């Protein structure tokens, strides 16, 4: 009988061949490498401040894994701390996970890092009037390796409702997706282009992504033309006039000064198209 070793597989202690590679072996090698090369990293995870933060996050998440819903055993940095060391205690970047979910998340991050999946990523923010054609502009210009954040399209996808029919309860989830997206974009350059469709300028976005190549675009569609399009699409123009007025106010306060005015001529004469 060959040499055996004790292993934990699917939550049970079993004997396996000594040559069998198990998760504990990978964990041990990972921790040994970290101990040798990243002493500050290890000291942090043994610090009192991390211990207190960890307990606060576990309490906030009700002790549940935020991916599978089972009991959480650890607290994970959504954006790895080695990629965003300055925010290592930011609870918005922390989540409770079970050991299995953490293992697979870390494995994906390691594979991505080894492959060197980074691109010369450009982030384009489009803001301005409803009905100006922001969504269609992105559709016309986006490529196969791009990421698109569009509130209205995301709302429709999550609710199964037609475009522009909002749901206040779903709104909170979309805001969480948006905030998580910004944090990931700060640390990674996975995509060729990222398109973010907004209504108003977002100072938080500009601050968080200050180190990235962020460009700002506002389409040259006039207010009157936007109103015509909104009427054509049978949108709630009375409510949307308040949005247009707020945008005009922000423009008068120079909040749109960083936005480059670009033409959306391709869609201007298409009366059969629904504009955003």
C-alpha cells in the first residue's frame, strides 16, 4: 500500500495518495510565497485594524457568503488588496465569502494576472439630454472587446419590462452594479473601450477613475429635437422636461465644460428609431 495523506474533500476527511494534489497544497504554497515576498501584506492581515474591519463586514453581511448564500468563513477584497492597497480597509470593497467561492474567485484573478489581460483601455462617458441618442451612439461605435454600462438597458434586462419603464426597487441593485463597476475599472484594464451612458456628470466617477483614460462626450442634439423624439417615443415628456431643465442648469454652472460636443448625424434623420 502506497503512502497516504489526510485531505478534506467536500467537507469530509479522507485518505488520498500522497502524490495527489489537493487544495490545501495550493493554499499552503500560496501562503508560503506570500510570507516570503510580502511581509507588509501578511502583517496587515494579522493587524488589529483588519480584525475589527473583518468582524464588521461579517456582521454587515449577516455571516452569509455574498455569492452563494452559505455560511461565510472569510472576508475578501473585491478588488485585490495588492492591486488597490490604499483602500484595503474600505468596506465598500469588502465582501463575506465562503471558502469555496473565495477559492474560485482567487483562481480566476490569478489566471487573468498570469495571462496579462490588460489593454490600452479608454473610458468614454456620455451624458446629456434624454432622447439625444446616447445609447444609439454607443451601439454604432462599440466593438467586440468593449464593456457598456447603460442604465435604461440594464433596467430593462433586469425587469423584463420595455425600455424606460423604471422600477424603484431594482434601481438600488443597478446603483450597486454601477459602483462595483467603477471600482473594478479603477484596478483593471480588461477591455478595449468602456462606454458609460449617464444623464448627468458624475464627479465621483471622475475622481475614482482619475488615473484612467477617461473621455467625456455630449451629443449635439438640440433640446427641441430631443423633445420631439421623446414625444415620438411616447415617453413621459412632462417629467423629462424637469430632467432637461436640470441639465440646462448644470450647463450654465459649467458642469459640462469637460464634455466634448460631438455630432450624432447618423441618427438625426431616422424617424423610426427610439432615442435615448
